[in-house]
């Protein structure tokens, strides 16, 4: 899907999904894992997870794989042959992992191999339509610095160390796999699973098969927990919920969180300065309830606001990614994983920003510079309210960043739209209390999306 069409569909879809999100003022005004990620687990064992940078290729109208249409030719073999040719590797370096076919589409998922040993973190995937390749993704790596495929250390000799390190018991499952490391070297590893039934822990440890050192780990039951206002709700007035693992790792390969705070590859949510984030309330958990009876700056409400704003920005990022707003289409990410576009531009989400009240805005510089979303406190009610727990405001503002980037490309600057803003502003005066039109809100929202008029022309007075 073309990124512009995808963004257009995404914006319309938001309108359909959130028809009740009609208020731009907080509720009813009268009342109302990067390529790198480090973790500490087990007996204070600090482990770094690493994923090689990926490449992604789209073939436009499709590229035919000659062997793919040969009758009787195995689907796995024909796809692997095409992928090997495209990646410039020997067919022995590719192994089929899984796949499926449905209607005219076929999907292939595989791993890199060396001397018959699979790689744990170097993978490839491809999509075919009517026998023609339409997309290919890969994180295959150079194998010039690779360990011998014959272990120096036996798997039996390292199981006790793994059990002790993770406070868990080996469940009998193990394998031999290569593991790409952050310095570019490739280690041969014994992959051992251990479990602790009492704590519900279940780990997969990667142990160097030559040195016996624990290099990495997969946590099968790790749950990132957020107490937030789900994106399907308009505001905190409808109640918070606790969600487990809301990340989409296809859209955010490194996850949302880095270093256990409201900061990651897609966004950082803070108050005042970017260092003023909120840490996890406990490992892998952001549990900060919002108290409606007090003001947004009091008690733990600020913490809840930072977490909710962080969740919404990340959720919309992942959702938009599915519809084509990717790295190559100028989205907001610190690390683009080698997939195109300029990186270093995650969203800066400033909650309770001191520069204003009763409003919100989104500044969109060119690709490679962070977009900044400023959420203000609303002083129209007692207690005051905060747009950071009003999901439609956040989605509305973030969509400005999306459409700004896609309207003019990587170097687009929002001033390009300023020529028509006076006429629109004259027709739709800015309100004192900010509410999207009720009577013809759906039509206005649709026109807003189709015309890509990126300013608040859809607001009018509440009263």
C-alpha cells in the first residue's frame, strides 16, 4: 500500500473507530527493544538483547520467481531459491521456518544458517502474490567473524550454571544456534530453556558454546503492564484499564520502553525536561491510577498522565505502521533499523507544558528531527483537567505529525499550509472551549483528512 493512501485510510479509520471521541477539550467541560535492550533478571544478571538491523524491499508491480510457478516444485524450496538470489547468499545459508498460503498470497519465513546451524536472531521473510515477489525483509548478516560450528563446551556442563543464574530448572529442551552480537561477531550458543513454576518464570538462555558465558536470554512470559485509558476510550472519565503487552513488535521491534521509563524508540513522555520521565512502578509495570477528584498536578496524577500519553503515542505509531507509515515514509523513530528515512526523531511528548493552557499542538520539523507534542492543562473546570488523559486530543495532534510528514515528504515544513489558513480560520473561528463540531463533525473530519488541512478548522464554541 502506498504510504499516502495508507495514511489516508488510517486517518479515516481513526474517525470510524473513535466516533464518540468528539471532544477536543478534556471530557465534558461542565463536569468532566531498538536493536539493543538491556534487562536485569534472575540473580541480578544483566543481559543485553540484540537484533541485527533489518533491510526491507518492495518490488512495486512484483518480480517473478521463475522456479516459483513450476508445477510440483516445493513452495519452500522455490521461495528460498528466490530469496537466496536476492540476498546474494548460497541457498545453504537459508532455512525455512514457517509459512502459509491464502488466496493469491503466499508468505515465507526463514532463518540464516551456517554449517547447518540456524541463527537465532538473523531472519528473513517474503511475500508473494500470484507467484511474484512483492516484498522481502531480512536481517541476514556477514559471516566473516563467526565462531566454529563445533562446540568446545558441552550442553550438560552449562545447565547447572543456567539453572542457578535464573533460579529455575531445566525443562529438557535445548538446541544449538548461532547468535549475532552487537559488535558484529557471531557466537555459537547452547540454547537452554529453564522454568520456575512457583514464580511463573520461563527463560531461554543463550550460552556461548566455546566459553560457557551467558550471552542473551528470551523471557517467554515477560509482560509489559500499563494502567492507562485504552485507545478505544475517549478519556479517563470512562475509566482506566490494565493492559498486558500492548506493543506490536512488528511495528516496534525493540519494544516501547528503554531503561524502564516512559522513553523509547518511538517517543519520550516527560514534564519540563526530557529527563523528567516516570520510571516503572515495578519491573515491566507502569501502574499509576488517575484520581478524578483532584487536579492533574497533584499526587500521582502526573505519573498517570505521562504513562497514558506515552502509551497512546506508541499505540498510534504501531497502528499507523501497519498501514504504511514506516521508516521510509518519514515516521518518528530514534532507530530506523536500516529501513530507510532519517532517524533520531522520536516524538517528544511534553505533558502539562508550561507554555500554554486549554489547548494542545504538534510541531513537525523535517524527517530526522523530533516532532514535539505539547499537552496543556485545561482550566475550564474545577478541578482542572489534563489533555494527557484525553485520548482523542493526543490522537488528533499526532495525526498532524503523520499528515505533515506525508504531505510534502521528508523535508516538508508545515508553513506550506499557512497560505490557506486565514480563509479557513475566518470560516471556523477558534473557540474558547474547543470542541469538534457535533452536528456535522463526521463530515468535517472526513474533509479534514481528505484535504489534509492541518490546523484546527473543525473547532467552534461549545456554548
